[in-house]
C-alpha cells in the first residue's frame, strides 16, 4: 500500500543566474531541470551545478517550489 508521503519526490531545479538577471518567469529564458530527490537523505533544498543553455556555462541550479 502507498504511504501518504512518498520518500522520493520530484523537484524542479532553476538557474539562479538567469533569475537574478530579471528574466520574466513565463519567458523561455530560464534554464530548468526536473529531477528526483530522497526526502529522508536530503531534507533541505537541493542545489546542483548544471549546464545553462541561456548563460552558455555551468551554473548553480537551485530547487524551486512547484
């Protein structure tokens, strides 16, 4: 049977550099990735270094709220 809260959750990672530059949220100018994390092992917000196709370099992508 499924529990109420799943251990693995889906998270969205967003480029912190593109957001700081004031790009509109609806425009395609923000790099986003979808991944999963384990709630028990990583209770804090996830930050990974991923390639941003708008900045043309590897930048820190932070977890955002859905």
